[in-house]
């Protein structure tokens, strides 16, 4: 018996120990849940019990540089309801009255009210009349003998664009949920959007709304405001001129950019075609989804010559004392590149080559720079990379790689072909030529402020790099002033302020080839001179109506636009005359060009080289058939003489060359090469010949030549 009792007591002891261990484990688990996991579990429980409905914040405004509000958010009411708080017998009546107030289908409202949810939007951003009707809308409950509201109103905001369509591609627009989709509404969405509020709706463990539950409203925090660098009035001028361009030329595309060359601030930027941000859904995506001013790559044509001339002067490979020969074309490799002036400009100085926008002159400048230096300046002017403007979708520009470029490519790039840039890239690069030689980072955001006007972020001009010297910049401004006064840009002149700039006319590239009859007319200019306050680029793509030259289509726009802008900016007019560019060197000594017509090519090259000229030979013919400058012209030494050549035919008739100034030995050798004989008289140098230069003679005849002392 005693043994049995002992066994029972041991079992009880074991059981007690097990119970104590289990209790201790439960106690530890309880402590873990309460102390370690307590906060997490409380949050999960709260999430199970409640459902958050986000309430958008009031979006910040966008201002111009002078504080004019361009975009703002206006307060509007949105209607919502708590379906589970509306008793079932009243839902049909409530749906009918709400639908009448909102101008909606009552079945649609009834469907919303019968959903098993704690919160439902009835209609967002309703008009004032509908809001006023809902404020006084109540339903009488027979059971409780009282009126109660079945629809609630919540303040939301609608985006309002103060000047409909102005700077549309810059400003952009927002979607239904207050999110920025394009333009600054997109890139500055975080700053503009603010912090959303919440409506907290309680639910039971099964996720159903709790009747008579407390619903909490947590207010939103408004967004910040953006101050842009653009000026509303200048932007209006730009929009006006773009509308005139469309009316006059109906182009495929047009772009105008106005920049402060001394800071990089964008004062205005506009495009055509354009759209209304308030009704963006009514326009094709191709219009509102791209900003041509920053993404459209195009061949700049002669406006690019500004950069070529600046680089050539800066490097010293060309100078104001240089002279160029333009017979109307330039031959390089297997290509003949024509000058826009068919007959050619003849022998001309560096200054005149710039005034005339002479293709052979600028090709010579580019080739003298050479591949490495040419590309150094392409990079230095920022044409091989995005500018970094704070807008979505900026393009890089298109340029042949340095490794693959040929002399032919350098020649065509020197006149603005075989290279593509965006309008903003060219505006920025040209501004560096005008402002003393510094490339600035273009920017559009001047400051970010809070609702009380306190500045949160301020942007200052940023110098990227110095590209050319101040001296080179001054020379270029004088050269470009002459382009307006005496050259291709005469129609860009700004009365009272003067102007400097460059026209451009480029063919449109389609599928890798130049399209017939399609051109891009452009002008980039600066005013006033000599200290410009604005840079303006006008690009008109594929103008219709027969006129397509930059001097006809774009330059007059600059004249009108710059005049209005400078007067609006209260820039004083000046009466100082605009001086033409004079070479800093003494005028070069002029040398007579030898007449090498109908010479064998190797003899022609030798004669010209010995006389102090450089030679550019075209086709690989045996005889010279044309030369420019022509024999007898007085031009500076080191001028390029362009030769056209052809093979002599097999007939018995030859063209008599000019032997003037040759020795007996030289004249005899030359005549022998072409199949003629020499009968000399006298000594010294050829002075008179029996057959005049250029006349036809039979092969094998003897030419009598009188030689005299000089």
C-alpha cells in the first residue's frame, strides 16, 4: 500500500513539473508576443480593422519668373458615401435622389450603394451646382424618425491652366489621380504633389464594414510651388510668332527658344503643333508626348557655321587675314559640294566668307581644323551629349564617331550637314559664342517654395566650361553683326538695338537621303549688340508656299520678336553705329594668279605652288579645263586655286595654253607634253606667242614664242 502511495506521489510530482514547464513556456510566449511583437501585431490588427481611402493633396502651383501664376489647383467637391451605413430599404430612394443631383444614371448609383464596402466614390470633381444640391440632400428614416445624409462631400482639387495652351510642352498635365504625366507636372511631381490625406473606415474580422463605426479623416499636406525661369510676356510673344508662322507657311513643325546667353536661363520655349493641357485627351499622343525643342534632331545647316568659325579662330588655323576662293563648288574625295550661290563668290576674305555663308570657305576652315580639333569643339560646345535640362525626353544629338569620320565628313559637317543637333543644344552652343565664350547649363527652374513663399531650393547659373576666349567671342560677334548688316541675315536687323546672327537652310533627311523639296529654315540671333541680352533660335521645318530660305522665313521673325522682347525688358536703345569687322592684320600683299588653263595637271600644280598658291584639284583628268581664281586675278598669297580637269580627247585639235612668263626650257617641255613644237626667239621669259591662249590649234604645229628679259 505504501509503495502504491509513493508511485502516485511521484506521478503527481512529474505532472506538476510538466504543468509548471508548460506554464513557463506560455508565460514566455506571452511575453514575446506582448513585448517583442506587440507593436507589429497592433499595426496588423489596425489594418484588419480599418481600410484607408487616400485623399489627394492640393497640388502646388507653377509660376513664371515674375510671380505670375501659370498653373494652379482650384478646390472642387467630390461626392462619396458609406454604403454599409445606409439601411437597405433606403438605398433605392437614396440612389434616385443622388443620381438626380449628380446628373448620373440611378442604376449606376444604386450599384455603388449596394456594394459590400465601407467607402465608395459617387463622382469626383463635381461642379458647383451638383455640390450645392448634395449639401442639402437628406433621406427620412421612418424607423428612427429622423433625416440623415446619404452622400458626403470631400474637398479635392482640379488643375487649372491660367493661359490655356501657353507653354504646353513645358508645363505638361496631370492624370485623374493627381499624378503628373508630362512636362514639369511629371519631372517635379514629387515636389508638386504633396502628402495625401486619408479617410479611415473600420471593418470587422471578416473584412465587412462595421455599422455605426467611427470614420476618421486625416487631412492632406499641400504640395510645394515651382518658380520657372520663363517670362509669361516673352512666352506670349513666342506663341504669337509661332501662330503667325503656322498661318503663313503651314510647316510640319516649328520651334522658338529664347535664352539669356549670360546665365543659361530659358526665357521662353514654344512649339507647333501644340495642345491644350486641360483637354490633352483630345489631341494625338504624338503632339503632347514629345517636346521638339529638346528631342528633335535636325541638320542645322549654316547656323552651325558659327561654331566652325569660332573654333577656327580660337585655334588659329584661320584668321581674319585669310582669303578663300569660291568657284561655286568644292571638290573633295569623289564628291562635289556646291555653294548655295551657284556662280560662286570668287576670291573673298574670311570676313566676306562669313557674311556670304560661303560653303567652300567654311569647308576650308573645317578641314584646316582637322579631325581631332574639330571633334574637340563639338564636345566642348555640348553637341555630343544632352544639355541636362530638367525636362523629360531630351535627345543627345547625332554625330559620326571620331574613329569613323573622314575628310569628306568633316567637309559636310563644316556646313551643317552629316551632323544633327537639337534646337536647345544649338541655342546653348551659340550663346557660348555670344556671351564671351562660356557654355552655361540651360535651366528652367528658378526656385522651389513652400505654401508660405519660403524658398526651399534656389537654382543659380552654372558654368559648364569655357569654350573660346573673350577675344574670339568679340570677333565672332562683330562678324555675325556684319552677317546681319551686309550678309544673308539683313531681314533680322532690330531697329534701335542691332542684331548679330546666322541664317540656315538645310535639306530634310528621310530614310538616310535628302528629300527633294523639303527644307528646314532657321535663324539663330543675338540682340542687342555688342552686349546681347537674348539669344533666340527659330526653326521652321518644311515650310510650304514656295519660300524656304532661313533669310526669308526665320530671320524676319527674329527681328519682330527681339524688338518686342527688348522693349518689354526696358533695354535702352542705342545710337552707336554697328562697326563692320576689320582684320587686325595689315591687308595682305596681292599676287597675280598664273593662267594654267589647258596645262597638264602636274605642271599646273607645280606652277601654282611655286607662285605661292595652294591647289585643290577635282576630277583626275590630264588637262586643266577651268580654274578659279582665273589667271591674272590679283589675290593674296596662299589662296586656294580650284582646278577642274578632264582627259584630252584623241582628236587632232588642241587648246593653246598660256606660256607667259615661262623660260625656254619650261615652254618647250610643256608644249612637247601636249603634242606641239616650240620655235623660240630671243632670251629670258615668254612674252608673246603666235597662237593666243585658248585658241584651237592642230596637233604637231610649231608655236613661235618671243622671249624677253623681265
